[in-house]
C-alpha cells in the first residue's frame, strides 16, 4: 500500500464514495502509479499480476474518462472494450466495475463463450459504455454485425500473456483492427514474452510503463514449502495435509483437467468437501462451484491454472500444488490465491522426482530457494504481519489532475492533435489528446 490517497490521484467524487463503501482506504502501488497517467490519457503498459489491484488501476480512470467525454454509444457500439482471457476474469472485472461505478450512470455488457448469445446480443442492442469480453465470442458477434467497435475510444487487454498461452493472440489482433487508430490503449501482462512485446509495440502509442514485481504480489506473506513425494504417494499425502486443523479454505492445483477430476474424486471419497473447476465445465457450473467455495459449502477447490485466473476469494488459508506448473510464472499466480488483502497464507508444493526441473525454474524466478519440509529450515506460517515490499517508489508519483483540474494536453501533442483533426466536424466529440497511430516521433 502507499501513503497517497485516492483523492490525491484525481478521481471523481462518485468513485471516491464507492471506494469508501468498498472499504478501500489507500491505493496499491500500481494504482498510485497508473491512475494519474491514465487520467492524463496516456497509453499504458502494465506489468503486473492478479492480486496487485490492477483491475481498479485501469477501471477507475476508465470510468472517469468515459464520464468526462461527451459521447453516447450508438446501437451495438461500445465506448470502451476490455478483453480478458477467461470467463471468470471477465465476470470478476464486471463485478468490480459494478461496485466502483455504482454512483454513476455507466452501463456495461458482457460477451463471452459458454453462455447464451441471444442475451448478449440484446445487451449490446442499445450500445454500452464498457464492453467486457473474451476474444472468441466477441469476434463471432463482430462478424455477425451485432457488435461494432468502430467508435471505441478505449481498449484494455488484461492478462495478455495468458491470452497468448490460450491461443487468442490472432483473435486479439483481428479485434484490435476493428477499433479506431485514435484511442487510449492499456495492455496488462504478468510476463512479457517476445510475442507480447511485439503486440505491445504494435498497439500502444508512446506508452508509459508501470511494473510491479512478481515478488511484491504477496510472496513475502506466504509461507512456502516443498514436500518431496513420489507421484504415487501424492493423493494420500495431500489428504493428510488437508486434514491439518490449520487448513481452512484450500485450493489444490493440478496441471490437467483430468488430474483435477481425479484428485477431486479421491478427496471426495476421503471425506472432504471438494469440488473441481476447469475449462470443460459450463459457465454456470463454474460459477456455481466458485459460489459454493466462496460461501463455505465446499472447503477444497481443485483447479487448473486457466480456471484459477479469475479466482478472487478471500480467506484462502492454503494453496497446494499437487503438481508443479510448467511455467514458473504460474506458480506465483497460484500461490497468490492466498494471502490476499494483507492476510497471510501457506503454499505447499508436492514435487515428485520428475518435477525437479520445474522446481529449479520456479526458484530461479523467485530468486530464492523454497524450504523443504522436514529439513532444518522447515518453517511454520508466519504471524508477524509482514507487509509486501516495493511500495516506496509509487509514493513519489503524483497525479497532476488534482481537485478536478482540467486534463492537459501533453507537450508536443499539439501538432499531432492538429493532424488528427480528420474527424473534426463529425458529430462525435473527440478526446483532446487523441492522436493518429504510428505517427510517433
Ligand atoms: P486485482 O489484482 O485487481 O485482482 O485485485 C486484487 C484484490 O484486491 C481484489 O479483491 C480487489 O477488490 C482488492 N483491492 C484492489 N485495490 C484495493 C485497495 N486499494 N484496497 C483494498 N483492496 C483492494
């Protein structure tokens, strides 16, 4: 957290009121850095993971920017588009926006696979302020001419690296090509593989870069442990660990959907209240499983990496890695499901001899070795209330648009602005700092 306040970041009264009601007292580092830049209309490259508060970092200024623009969406149009890789993430961002925008007239719609298309088409019929979507279904609806992005002024790509992993990048490029060149674009990614760097270069215009280190997610507040066990012993070992009285709400990660089902069935037979969540299930079934876990009807959630992306549930005391992930970044994502909102958590990984290479890559990424259970450095969950590092830098930054001051056109933008007046005289009001793409000096 930071010492700056949401008010100092230049957010409007209706948002400040909603933030107060949501119990947010201080901005997180990514919020302190990104919000002023986004209110000033910059493009942004945000390198940050779930758990850093990145959703509010882009949705809050988006809501205020939309309110500042004097535009109404025409039928089937969206003024802003947020693309996310999974349905869970889309639903979660939509829920956040609903909470933040509750004192504003901002209207949202959701377009994603796995749910009825008709209701999505109806939701878009009148046009919306913010459209949240997964790429595949959105492209379908664009091709059916049910969604028109030709007047969309804001584009946000969330978890871009995950979209790449899931094979969505071609769809993303096709969607971006439907938007006007003149727009504000934000790209968030936990990691920057070459393909995402390339995409960022193509779609962002002179972006500001905000980077929140993976380690500052919450790793400092998570007690991590490795248990070396053979693959055959894993299920029984896991059941044993889950019986510990300290385990309240637990998430177990497997690599595959089949694995998730097998572990869930084993735990179920062993008397645990376990449910599995993965991409083979319908959207409704996934939401129901999450709801059961959230309200305590089940206490163990067995999940694959992809399904885990949108899981934002408080009070997860333990994360178990039944299998280690192939990508070390996924490890950080997984363990970040615990120790949320300043709490502490435990992450235990079961490592069989075939997984040693994965363990080494994870330790390389974390720049630390993970204690092995039973070894001399065996650790117990910390109770010292340690807080994450890395928030100091953000305290220096400061929004220029305090107290409702007008937005300023960044220096050197005037000529570009003049050049961009191809739209002058049209009925649409153009954002003052918008500019044609790819005319960067
Ligand atoms: P995110 O990284 O966007 O998935 O956010 C992680 C969690 O932190 C969500 O449950 C948010 O509701 C919560 N959150 C985000 N910003 C703040 C804040 N400034 N203060 C308290 N909680 C926050």
